[in-house]
C-alpha cells in the first residue's frame, strides 16, 4: 500500500529532525507506532500480537497528536487504511475488559479521539462508511454492544472518578457522532442497551456541576432519538422517574446552569443598577469615550460578544423541556425549589446581609432570569431555536394549574380550582413565589424596574414583553410571537378564573400590544405571505379583545383599565379593522356605521398623547399589598360586562353564518371587534359631546382620562366566546384538537392529535375546536417535528463543544457541591 504523509510529517514536535548543534530528537513511542498505522503499515508485524497491544495500551495517549493526525486525513485516505483503524478500534474495545485500570483508561481515551475525529468527516454514505471503517459490517453489532456493556459496567462500578468520567465522555462522543441525532445509526445501540440506570447512578454519585450537567444533557439527547418514530426508552424513563432526591438534584443542576449562562451576559455588560461599580464604569466610559475616543461608543464589539451567547451549556434546556413536559413530579419539585439562604446572601461593607444577584432564590426565578437575556438578545440563527424552546417551556408552565400557586402566591393548602370563593390576601401562607429576579436591562427601551420581591407572574410577563418589544422585525419568528401571545392569554384567563389581581405595570402591556398591532399593519405585505401571519394577527386582536372585555376582573386598580381604554380611544378601531381586512379575516358581526363626526379631522383635533396613565408606583409593583387592602381572590368591582339579551344575538357565536371575502385557499378566520369598537365609540362620543360643549378648551390626556373614568360605569360590553372556550378547556369538556393542554395528561409524548384548524363557517369556538390553534394547549405533534429536528442539530453541536471544553479543563472533575 502506498504510504501517505500525514499527521507526524507536519507536526514539528513529533518529527525526527537534526537541529544545528543538537543531537537528533527521537520520536515519542506512541507517535512512532501510530505513524505506522496512519501510513498503512502494521506496527505489530513480526511481533507477538497480544504482547504488542498490551504494551500499546500501557503507553500514555498523546491525544493532541492523534487528533491532529486523523484530522489531516481525507475521507478516502481513511478508508484506504481501514484495516489499521479496524485493528485499533477492535482491540481498544477488547481492552476495556482488561483487569489493569491503566490499560482500560488508555483504551477509552483512544476510542474517544478516534470516534470524535472520524465523526467530523463528510462521508458520502455516513452510517455505512463509519461502521465499515470502525468495525466492518460483520462485527458491528458485537463490537458496539460490547462497548456499551463495558461503559455501563464502569459507570456502575466503584472505579475511580477519572475512569468513569472518561467512560461518560466516550458515551457522549458516540451519541454526538452525527449532527442529526436521528441519522446517527450508532444511537440504535443505546436503544438496545439501556444505559439509563447506569447514567443515573453516576449522576447521583458525582459532585461536580459540570459532570452532572453532561450526564443530564446526554440523557436529554438520547431521549430525543427517533422519539416520533418509536417509543424511546430514555424519554419513558425520564417521564416515569419519581425519586425526589434525584429530581431535586436535576432541578439544582438546571438552575445552576441557568445562573451561569445569565452571568455570561452580565459579564459583557453589567446591567445591575444597584452596582456602584457599574454606574461609575458606565459614566467614566461615556466621558472618556466622548472626549478622547469617539469610536468607543461603537457597540459592534459588544454585539459580537452577545452574538456568541448562549454558550454550550444551553443544551440543558432540552432535558429540562422533556422533564417539564412529561414528568408532573419534576414540575412540582422544580416549582418548590429554593436556594439555601446561606448560598444566596452576601455581606455588605456595613455588615448587612443582602441578596446575591448572581444566585437565584428560586428555580423558576433562575429560568426566567436567563430567559429574559436570551430572548432579548435573540439575533442569530443559533439563538433562535433556543428562544423557541424557552417560550415552549413557559407555555407549558402557564398551562398547568400547579404553577399558579407559585406564580401568583396562592396558598398551596388551597385547591386552585376552588380558590375563587376564598378571601385570602396576597402572600398569606403562600409558597416561595416572590423574589428579587434579575431581568435583562441591556437593551432599550427597558421596562420599569421592580424594587423588592415580586410575584413570579409579573416577572414572567416582563420576560414576554421584553421578547415582543425587542424582536419586532420583518424577519421575526412569527411562530414564537404566537406562543408569546398565547402565554399572555393563558395567564390572563387564569387570573380571571382565580380572581387574581396582579400588581403589574399594565400600561406597558397595552403599549406593547398596540405597538405590535401597528407593526403588523405597517408590514402587512411582508406577513401576508407568511403561513402563520394571519394566525398571529387574529390571536393578537383577540387578546386585546379579551383584555377589553375582562380587564376589570384582572387589573389591580381602575387606572390600569382606564389606560387600556385610553389607548383604544387614541388609536381608534381602524388599526384593528384594517388589519383584519388586509389579512382576509372575517369580522362578524359587521361593525356598525361610524359616528356622524367620526372622521380623521375631528379625531386628530383631540391630539391625544400616548400613555397618559403612568405605571403603578414601584412600591405597589414591587411588593404584595398589605393584608386587608387588595384581595387577590376577592370579589371584583362592578364590571362593564352585562349579558344584556339585546346584545346576545350579536355575539360572535350566534353570528357565524355571515359572509366575508377571503382567499379561496385560506381557511376561514372569524373575529369579533364588537367590544373594541364599543369601547371606542362609547368614549369617543362622550369626548365629542364634551368638545362641542367646550369649544374654547382643548382636550388633553388628563382630561380624556377623567372623562373615561367618569363614564366607565355606563359602558356595556357583550359576552365573549373566548372565555366560554377556556372554561370548557380547563374543565376538560371541550373536545380539543391537542392533547396535553391545560389539565390533560402529557405522558403520551409524541402521540397527541394534530393541530386544530381555525373555525369553519357555521361552527362554534366551543364545539370541539378552539378559537386559535396556539391557544388549544401545547403538545408535541408531527407538525412540530421539523422544529425539534432543527433544534437537536444545534444541541449536538453545542453539547459536543462544551463536553470537549470541559474535558480540557483540569477543574471539570473537581467537586462543586452538586449533591
């Protein structure tokens, strides 16, 4: 066989060479032997084969040399020396049974390098060529089954930590062979040999956060192998796990990882307003930059640093999703997790104890904190699928009734299903559901800052509003926007059902939704061609309609509701009706004729400014109201929702037989703008009346707000079918097109029904189908397979990268209190 110049011939440190005035430098024995293998020679020729391989695996592995040498070989060159590769691989697997630990360790290190470098190659027929190169087709089953069996034996045994870590990394290298986890046929051997018990045993024993993270991420990757084609034993085991000790440790690893990933963002830009160093650094940088270096204000360097985030640890989100979605017990453990006060306190110079912003007080707080940074810095193709996954996890949380005691401070001793008849005040005997949560404030405009502990629900809404505000662009992720709108809707509907009046800056909600409506209207031609554009428009308008109809049962004070009505009066009905028309959405019943003086001239003369009502005081937002003030579960004030029989006939559910022009190949989407239009025309008529009675005075924002307040009690709205649908879904009486939503059982992963369609003409939103597919409740369905398969490509790449990074770090196996 013709010799090829590879590896050692180009690495100066491995060459035989004579330097001036020096003796010839000899090759390292490991390098000399593998030089012969990689040039097609047989270094065992003429020697006792058994003695040769015993000696080879006693030699320390030069991983850098072996990796660089294999990397320089092309696919054809590797196939040309497949006999040598076969010999190395087969004898290394056989040596894993050797009684001498040193030989077993070196054999696994060799296998990890060989697998990692061969998997990098772009073979024409990847699975066939890789197996042909490593073992030959006739020996593949026996060799790989033996390999996995020995990995399980090592992880189950009392071997040294170093030995078990190498075994874990070898398993990771094998599972991460192909960027497409489903096309890595070697993963089929993981399905035949169940490594779940061995990995869990190692996970429980290890004290390093990095190793616990790698073990969990490996389980998450294996749990997503062909899970749509067949039942996956790893996913089933995750769903069935009920050991609270193990689940608690898993929650702790996820929370620790979220805190570390969040810290990666704050190390680039410290957005902690309480940090004196941050304030001084920012002021100094601004002054020096303006005086001496104008280019210092160029943010391209910072943007480039943010574009590299999140780091590879983000792969933990996949197993977190699997646990949250399939394991109700884990959800309970995660929601009840709280950090030890000793780990979350730091001492000031005055000797006072204050919260450590780098350590989250609760599991939910850690996830929301990291999510706020990820979602606001969502600017790359890599961050997009992780953003999508974070939103899915949040949607699962808000659809589960078990989350609301923690989101809204409802006492855990009280069943949320019957909480509506209670008069319990905010925070009494409630779970740990308030805390100082560090949310992203690195991008303008920022939301008002909470001071002190806040309800988790308020922080979650801030995360969603931050996503909506900072991701409005022509190439935005429409599917993610739909999930975000559905999250807000689910939370609002639960607040109404539980009579929770959330202290929150609701003015920011109205401004954000109004901004989204205007953005969609301004870019209608762009989103008309998007397959989910019409859905997003309909769902956004319906969300505004829901707040208009039931806002008085959700808002903590009348001022927040008046602010919503003000925004509608200021913008008018045109943005909603025009948007519906642009996207061929049927508005039924038809809107009544405009007011006699309803024209652009008269409306512009009002000269209304945006946001006339300020956010509630930070003291109100940042802390629960004292006992006896605002009752979260108390009775609501008088509502504008009056089921007047004269209006019932005009409700959307009774007027679906009307006709409206729509594209021939588009399904029918029906909206009701009746309540939005009623709010607009009702208050606008009073404004016109006042203007006619006071021709010399001008209408300012404060005066308009006063008129809205004075006439609010006379406002009458019509029933809303969205609420009827939600009530039936929560009670399990609606025939949903999706399994796993609301209070349904999520254990049947991948087996749920398909997404329901929008309302066909003549149907009711509660007769088997929801008003919008995104609001029916989340489940994994075949329609979502594409997203998860794209996601796992990034997962494999990032997991492979972070595992190699940890392997090269000498501290990766040191104890770090992960137990």
